C-alpha cells in the first residue's frame, strides 16, 4: 500500500469493490481469533452495497478508509467503518466519523446508530469519545453486540 494523504471521502464506484473488500478484511481480520467468528463486515456483499450506494471510501489513489451507511426513516445506520492498518494513527477514523455526522445531517436524520462486537473492546473506548452512548447489549445470532447511538444537534 502506498502513502496516501487524500482527505476526500466519496461514494464508492464499482471499480472500488476490490479495495473495499481489501480494506475491510485488513481492518477486521485480527478480530477473528478474538471473537471466534468472522466479523460481519467481512461477510458483507461489498458489490451489492456499492451498487446500492451505501459505501463511501477515503483515499486516492489507494483506498485507506471505508464506510457502509444505511439510511432509515429516523436514523442513519453506520454498518461498518474500516481503516486500513497501514493508515492507523493518521486521523482517518476521526475524519470518517465526522463525515458520518455530516451525512446524517444532510439527510435530515437526527440520530446515528451502530453496533460493535462485545469483544472489540477498542471500539467501546472510541465511540463514546465521539458522542455515542451505549443503548444496549444484545446477542444477534452468533454475534454478541453493543448497540450505540448518537443524537445529533442541529
């Protein structure tokens, strides 16, 4: 992966599907041993998500960050956020989360929701720093998840 300083976040195109898969896999792969299952974002149909207009990417020429966003009537669901490990510590995650806030506001949605695996303890430290509050812990099939929400101010 080459160095990339692009801050642009754009809607993913079909040509981005391999990069979306690569970044997602690289970001989540290390969790497999910890949680005992393949994380849901790694199992996603990336081509279908891109075709549906749910995927946003950061980085040019190399994609270093990926968002999967699903708008609902009363909230924006942040299905996945992935930062390539080679880009860790460069503020990519912070910029991606700021984009999520701005995107929800542009859609007129008052809230963002997300979940993270109960064993992904790093995320449980990160999301509250960005204004997310823990709503509940719930088991969804093989996944033990913490559900969060962030209420947006206008």
